[in-house]
C-alpha cells in the first residue's frame, strides 16, 4: 500500500526529507505522495519514516493503492535498480 497525505497537513516540511525514495513533494496546497515511488519505507526501515515524524498524523494508507509487503519489496528493488 502506498501512503497518502490528507488535507489535515500543515505543511510543516518534516516528512519530505525523511522519505528515502523521494516520494513526497510539495503539492499545490499540501504535501503529496507519489504512489509509484512509495514503498512505505520497505527496504529501508521497519516503519514509514514520514508517519513517524508527522506531528498531526495526517499520513494514512491509501485505500486505492492496496499492495502487499512483497509487492512493496519488489517496488523497492525496482526503484533501486536491483
């Protein structure tokens, strides 16, 4: 599953630098997650780092992007060129 940032985002700028896949960027109004790059930190960390640092808990699993841990691992390997 990829993550998504809700409208509760306060643009605090803490999530973007924590993303090891560069999947988070500033959108028109709030930060956004590129679902094609988001592995929920699988391959890098045990937990999604953006969720760990978010002060308002506005980063959720995207119900439109259901992916298993194995699929996220495959995505990580593709991103890394493995």
